C-alpha cells in the first residue's frame, strides 16, 4: 500500500475497517480486532498510530511485529489470513501495517492462550470490536451454505406484522410477544436472517433483526 493511501486512512480515523494501536505490547487484546476484521469484511490494523490519528512511530518495529504476529498465529482460530509490512515515513518514523483478510471459515475466535479450548468471537461495529452473540456466531457459521426456504408459520406471520410497525426487533422482544422460549425464538430469527428475510445488526446489548426491503 502506498504511503499516501496510508496517510489518507489514518487521517480519516478509526472505522469499521481501520484500527489504530500505539504499541503491540498487549497482543492478547489486539487479536480481538484481528478476529473482528476476519469475521467482518477484513480491515487495516496500524501499529504505531495513536487514537487521535497521530503517527507516533515505533522504536523497535521488528520486535513489535514478532510479538503480534506470533500472537495472531497462536491465539486466533481458525487461522487468520493477513499480510504485514513495515512502512517508514519521510520523518523517519516507522509503523506496522497489518492487512487482515475477510475470513472464509467464520466465525473466528480469540483465545487468551494457546492451551485454552474456548475462545471468544468478535465482530466489527463501527470503530469498535464487540463480542459476537450466539445468534451472530451461528449466522456467520451457516450462511455460506444455507439453502433452506423461509420457514413460514403462524409465528412468522405475527413477526412480520410486528415489523410493519417497528423498524427492528430483538430476541427478548420476540420471546415476549411470540411466547416462544429463547432457544426456539433464536432459531427462528437466525433462520430468517439466513434466508435473507431479515438482516442482523450487531449491538453490545442485543442484536437488532431488521426486515430486508
């Protein structure tokens, strides 16, 4: 990537596909951003850039790259596809640029250490990485090969009547007005999202299920 393109991305600030970190001394936290990009549409991770868009630079970029690259390879599962390069600016400051590819084996998980059996999935929400809900994890896992028709039942009809008057619905709202237990309601909403009738918008509290126009 050309330096002018990097400068433009930095000047625009963090967003759904760009993240800044001043240093890589806490790689266990940075890999959350990595798996969030892999679970979303990919993104750019810049090490040596502060949150206020200042290019601080790295004193030892090789060491920072070694630490973070090892963490990505050991603590992200399945393996995340990425490229990394060291870029030097005219004033001599150096940064690391990690370009994370959108994953083909979603969902991706971040682990606290490589011995742990269970990790946490994250997804990108604007300029933040948030933990993916159970519904989002299932949607990410199944949507690639989902070919089932829309399940049309009485509860489905009531759901879309509700959505004629409301912009979205959450899982707890659907449980309340449908009378379905949480598991059945979750399955119904995710199935409708997989079929293309609804879209899932991730939130830190509850995901929003929105009708597709």
